[in-house]
């Protein structure tokens, strides 16, 4: 049983790209992974153009003909934190309901790639943060995988996020860095990996490069995810 919870140091950090590559890497390893977006904001339905599930399904050959609606727990139109997006829709998210939904997914699938919404401290309800749900998911066998930027400023954000996870007793299995658009400084990226790994004591399994053709990512784009799979007990 392999269950990953892809979380991030911020929103727009590259969690969905990491989730996509990890799902495809798991298929390469002969497994049948299920992608799960517990809470999606910024789209009306899981089938809309801005849906993360639709993106993952559209770019994973094994999922191309399936319904992305099977992979989303709750979907809210406004691009806000789940708490405020749900409030705009006249709803309140309740932790027991969220856990029952996750339990149903786990009863159907052994290998799961779950993706968080926003950063660790994004509010899901008045008194529940995304970090709380990641901790809850650990009881179902999920291990956090922290997604971080590869460039300038990532050391501070990554180490703060690692500390938050460790303080909840759920240290990340690994850290994956994602290369942002713009000029590339390979030496800076290498230094960032070394600094984070040394200070956090958590392996950085690699950097996801910029990908021009999402349908056909280069082999090196999968390498950090394949190392992550092989490192999981």
C-alpha cells in the first residue's frame, strides 16, 4: 500500500504537476494509483478547465477516458481557501464528513495520490487547517510529500513547513522541488537542495524541471518521483 499526500509550502507551488508525475510514475511501476483532490476551489465542477483532477486525468494516458469527478471530494467555484470558498457557496465543511469521504476512497483504492489545497495553514473551516487534515490522513496510511520552489527564498519557506509537519508528528517522507519559470541558476538550486536537506534532515529527491510538453514529459521529470516511490517502505 502506497499512499502519498502532496502538500506544499504555498499555493501555486506545483503540487498538481508533482501529483501528475507521481501518478504516471506509479503506473510505470505497475501499480494502479488513484488521484484524489479532497478539496478543489476555483472551478464549478471537477470537469471544468481549471480543475486539477481534469488536468491530471487529461495528461495521464491510463486515466484519459475516465471521469475526473471520481477524484474530487468537494468543489467550489471561487478561487479562495476552502473555508471561504465553501462559505461563499453557503456551506460549512465539517471534519467528520471530510474523514468519511476519505475513508470511502481508501476502501476502494490501495495506492492513492492525494493533493492538498494551498499551503499547510490554509483554513478548511473555522477551526481546521489543511495541516489538520494531513495529520488525519496519516491514520489512513498517507505520508506527506512536501512540494517546494527550487529557486530563491525556498529555504525559509521549506524549513518552516517541515517544522510544522514535524510538530504534528508527521515528518514528510521527502521534499520535491519544482523549477519556476524564469532564468535558471543551477548552482543556486543545488545549494538550496543541500541547505534544506542538511537543516531538515529530510531527503530532497530532486527537482522537477520546466516541462514544455505536458503530454510527453522528459524522462528526467519522472526521476524525482521514481526515487520517491522507491524510498517509500
